[in-house]
C-alpha cells in the first residue's frame, strides 16, 4: 500500500528563512524519481532548483507560483511504496495546508528507506532523515484520499497564548524576541499554520511599547490627511530585499569611515597591455586590482577581519575570500572568489569571468555568495569617478575603484596627461584606526602607480 509523504521546503543554508516559488517543474499526478528537481525557488541569495528526496507519484502541491514560503512549510506530497491514485484535479493547495496521510519520520524511514535519498537539496543536503523525530498527523482536504468534515472554526473571545511548542522557525525571530524580553507564546503568528514571522514580533513590540494615550478634552474634528501618497509599490523581497536588509544592517551596526586617494594607473595599464600581448589567457584589470588587494591585506591583516559583537572580539581571518560586486538583471550580487590569495592573475581573471556569467544567468548557489572576507567594488564600469562604498556586512572593509580616464597629472615634475583612477576605502573603525586604513590604501595606490612594487612579495 502506498504511503503519502510530505516534502517540506528545506533549509537552503546560510540563515535563509524563506523562498519564493518561481516555477513548478512537476504537476499533480506526475511520477518523480529520487532527487528529481520539482520546483524552482528564488531566495535572498540565488535562484535554485529544489530536488525531492522521495520517488513516487505527486499527489498535491502547496503554493502558487509567486508565493513566498518559510523554511519548513509543505511543498508537495508524494505517494511512495505502491500504486497511488493522483488527485482528480491538478490544483495547487493553499500554503497553510498539511497532509492527513503523512506518517511519522520514524515509520517513513523504515518503510521507504529505498525511496529516500537523504538529500534535501543537491549540494547542500542532509545525511538522511531523522530516525526518531515524530511528526503530528494533520488533516488536509486537498491531499488526503478520504475527506472528513471539519468543524467550523470559532474565534475565541479573548486571545489565548498557544500551548506546546512555539511556531517559530527563524533563529533571528527568536533572538529578536529574546533580546527585547518578549514572550513568543503571547504572539499570534500570521504565517502559514500560525508561523510567527519577524513582522509579527515587531508589531507586538510596537504595541507593547506604545505609550498609553493621555486623557484630554476632545479636540474639534479636523479633516484627516492622506496616510500615504499614491504610487507604485514594489515589494522588497528576493535579492532586492536581501540587499536592503544587508545595507541597513551594515549602516546600523558598523561605525564606518571612508578615505580616498587619486592614483596614476598609467603603468598598471601598460603592464596589462604587455601581459596580454605576450599571448595566453587575457588578464583583466579587476584581476590585477584583486592581486594588489590580496598583497595589501597580507601587510595589513587588520582589514581581513570581522567583529564578533556577542563576544566583543575582533576575529582576524587566515584566508582572503574576495567578494566582488556584480550587477545583474536581478539586482546587485556579490560572488566570492575563494582563497584568492593562492591564485595567479590568470586564475583570478578566469574565476571572475565564470562567476560573472553564472550571476547573469541567475544560477549562483548560496556557496558562491557567502564566506567573503573583503570586497572589491569596481563601480568605474558605470562611468563614475568616486563613491563611498557601504561595507558588505559582516566584513570589515571594501575597496571601491572608479573609472580609469585620461587626466592632467604632474609626472616627473612636468604636467602630462596620465590614466588616473580614484580609489576609496570604507573600513570598520572598530578593527583599526585611520593610520592602518591609510597605510593599506596608500600601498594599493603605490602598486597601481608602480606595479614593480609587487615584485617584493611575489
């Protein structure tokens, strides 16, 4: 006899707590095999295809395309272990539904061990299903083969704190409530199946901290002003929402400062032209700047660091994982070149090109976008000379590079036209003082003006 198993939106890693359904890859009634991609979702990090760890017949889907689901919410149900009757109508069930025929994880592990891959997401999966975790059976009219009449819901006259476990998935929501002294049992969740979202906690805190209204004489009635001007509303979610959250957090938590300097990049551009004329793979300007940054960080390791605010410690990192800003149709993303310090200029050029192409295709994985220790931002491609970069939290610094253009410059005591670039360094003032930041930036500028300086460290 077939058993109907529920597949929930897996933890996609790196603190991601929700994802938006972009496109279903299967319909109700389709036969799927183990680890077959069943849905394409967009997270705050990237677009990914989610594989199903079960093999069988799809009996129900949960969530329309465009719906945002939290981690742990049902995605679909699969009948495994025998012939299964698919749903008579291929409709998408509400995201708040669950499966009446779902079995406990312990029973499922023993009964269908040959039909479970153990991978929640290929490349990021688990080692297998939990052996002793029990799951409460729930009724779901959309997925069950036998429909039972449900009593009409009756709203209680007075809100009552829920019994049992608190419906919270996100550790950030728990931390926010804990830091502000809020009992989550007093919060009514608005997410699927009563899931408590961050907005629910913030609303509860606002209500609790709102001052009691003073008793005053009634004021004469005045016409109410419009609350919000009319206009187009664009949801801050997906990549755009993630960028907004990260930039806000950076500005809120990091006491940053910026210094900048103009540099004569004529010799650097000449050296690059000679390298490329010699044959072999082409070397990009970004790769040369990355090479300079890596060597500068070896001399000023204070900037290859992060701050552990809970422990009140500065953590200096042993390797340089270099992020670089890339503009795509989905917005600004920062892919990371791992172990940039051990790469040659050719290797850096190839990796920058590969990650940029993958970013434009929207196929970056969470691993491609996380783990950076320092970011290089070449905003000169937009035709601007300078900027004040915002640090890519939780890193400690970012180097911004403007466009390289001919400008009047005093060279060897005479006025000449040289290739000039403006370099900007934004740094976390907690990890170092201005002397260190200025020394780093000056060393970078010296290497740009005279690439032979690098020969000392090669």
